C-alpha cells in the first residue's frame, strides 16, 4: 500500500547575522536521511526509536504534510510528489494521522463534535444531516457514549483518554485506508493505554485499515505491530517481522533497546546494554555508521564506511558490517 524509496528530509539551520558573515557554509539538520521501506495492505509496521531519531518527521513526510528534500512516496502506486492542490486535498481522505498530543491537535475554541464533523465538511462528503449522523455514530464507536454528552463539549472539558478518542474519531470518520499513528498513547494514563490500543485493533478489523505505528516503546510495538523498523539518527538500522527482530536482533542498537525493556519480575536479573555517551547531533552526524561512536562492537571499518540496509536473513534486513548471529 505504501512504498517509500530513498526518502530524505533536511531542515536548514537558521544562523545569526554574525555567523553568516563568518562562514558561507550552510548547515542542515539531517532529520531523515535516505530511508526506504514499504507497508503492505492490512499490515501494522512499527517505526521504533528514541526521541530525535526522525520518526515523526517520517510520518509527516509519508502524508506529505511537509515536503521531502528528495525521494519518492507511493501510495497504491500513486506518486504523492506529483499531486497538487485539489487532487492532493481529495486524495488525503485515504490517509489520516493520529497526532501524539490531542491537546495541541484539537482547537480549544471548537467543540469536539464540530472538530470531527469538519473533516467531512472539508472533504465535501455528504449533506449536513449525513455529516451530523456520521459524526454521532463515530463518537459512539470510539467509546464516547452517549454522543450527546460529548458533542458540545470543548477539549479542556474532557480527560486525556477522551481527547485521544476524539482525535481517533476525527481520523476514522473519513474511512481512510492508511492511518499513521504518531505515538497515540504517549499522552494518556497507563491505565487507559490498553483500552486505546484495543480500540485501534478493533477499528483495524472493522474498517480493514493499515497502520504505520510510531513509538519509542518496544514492548508496546511487540504487542501491537506485525513488522518492526528500528530508526537511529535519521536512518533505519534494522527491519523485519517482529518475531525475528525481537527474537534474534542483529543490530547492536536493537540489542540496547531490547535490554531496556523492564521485566515484571522483581527476582529476575537483567543484563543491560547501555550505549555509551549521548546521541550525536543530527546537524553533524558521524561519518560511517552513525551508531559507531556508541557501539561496543565497533571496528575501524565502521567509522570509515556507511553500512547499507541489506537482507541478512529471510525478510530480515540490517545495516551493520558485523551483525550479531
């Protein structure tokens, strides 16, 4: 359904007047750097990595909310880079985004019912009565029952979990085929997270959805996703079915992430692999493998050449010169 090829996004760094006088060299933030992946119909691909790895930027690029520096994004064979104006607006009903922070993504001056209905109005779907009925049904479908208790409320009058359900309803009311969920449970209480994930799985089955699920929580990705792609500093370093990525990880960064997952057993002993140092600056990323300054298994070759994402096992790809076997 979704195919991303050599996708790159660089953000220019604003300099002061004196810095521009001192040097003419332009600096950029390497938010996403030449990544490729695909999402099959009905699949749930988890894009996992720590903060600053480029996950949210990738999500916005896939929906063309921001313009890529280079690369191609194909949705069911259609090149999104060639869509403009009215064609792009109409096409976007097929792809929707569940934002990470519902408080920031909902207008505080618009009632939640109108926020959901406006998606239909913007796309020109149905009459006013049909839009109203469809909004009512979707509010109840996401668990906001009865709908008339929530339709006229403002976002600040709802709990965090209820606001997240409104954001999900706004995305689902257009009946999209692809939903990009940008850490949809990060801003809700732990007690509500399982309910939100269960709701998303129910909606996937009911509406035949495909998910691109972005998270920094590997345990949550293991529960929710079918396939996993690990990102580090704008690059995908490992990708494959979750059974292979979690069962036999190949990249040292994946090993480090897996070792950080807590085990619900106070008597269990854990052998943690904590990478040394801090994540490098995306303005000046390391030469060669971007993880080599923090990798305990780094060799001289790792600092000189950049490893490519290659298939080491069946459907299991890794960008490492010395993958763990």
